C-alpha cells in the first residue's frame, strides 16, 4: 500500500471561554524544530513537516502520513498576539491565546447643519 503523503491534514480542536482560546493540534512524530506557528488577531496558522520515520529503507507499507502540512484556524474574536504560548507535549501542540478586550469608542453624533467637524 503506497501513497503520496505530502501535504497531509493535521487535526485540531478549538476551545473558547470569555477570556481565552485553547487550540490542540494533533501531530505525533513531528519535532518541535519542524513546526512553524504564526498568529494574527483573527487566525492561527501552523505549518511544518513530518519527516520519514526510517530514511534510507524501502517502505513495504505506508500508513503514517509524512511530508509537509499546513493548517489555518480562523478565530471568532480577536486575540492579543503578544500573549501567545505554545507547547508540544506527547504529540499534541497546545496553543494558548488570550482574547482581546473589546475597544469601546464613543462617537459624537452631529445634528444637521452642525459645523463641528
């Protein structure tokens, strides 16, 4: 059983509370140095590579996917990009994000004919 395993899909669980988001990304066999993580206020992007487990040997069966992966997770609320943490433990990448507090802006309403611009 042979197959092209480049560009495989990583699976993720996303949890949220009023204060934070926690994302768990399944990636057994991926080394910390082979993972890239990018966080914007509304998205988390994880990419990298899972290398072959037995380089130089002839594969007789391939069921564990290897090669490059990429996943972008869109968030329903903005996060504070300066307070992100990530830890790889037991084949699961755990990303912690703090929700950004809403910014309240008071806009004065002008009446018709008002010159207060």
